């Protein structure tokens, strides 16, 4: 296993997914808002649920960044710090 970075080190990365909404009717949005009550997320469209039906496209190197923690980027950072997530190299 490679040497780990010393305690207190910091790695910073930013990932910005681009989301395009499709055209939808007032009825569709009202039904969606009643079904999901998505008022606790950015854009009020939960891509991991019914909100995906409101979207035209999601563009990102790390699609998990849209939902929360960018897991692909986190895995890359952990490997760079010497943590072998899947075991030996």
C-alpha cells in the first residue's frame, strides 16, 4: 500500500453538473410536486426519483455530484491519498 498523506492534509475538487429541464405542463409540475415534495434539493428536481422525468439532459464527469457527494471524484482522491478502496493494487 502506498504511503498515505500526513494527517491534516486537504484535497479540494469542484464538480458542476449541467442540467437541462424539458418543457413540461403546469399539470405535470403540480403532480410532481405533490408526489415528491422536493423542496429540500437544488432546483427541486430529484434526479434519483420522479424528477428525472422533468429533465432533458444531465452533463457531468461525475453524475453522482448532482445528487450529493461526487463519488467518482471522492474515489479518485482516496486512491491518490493511498487508500485502496477495492483492496491491493
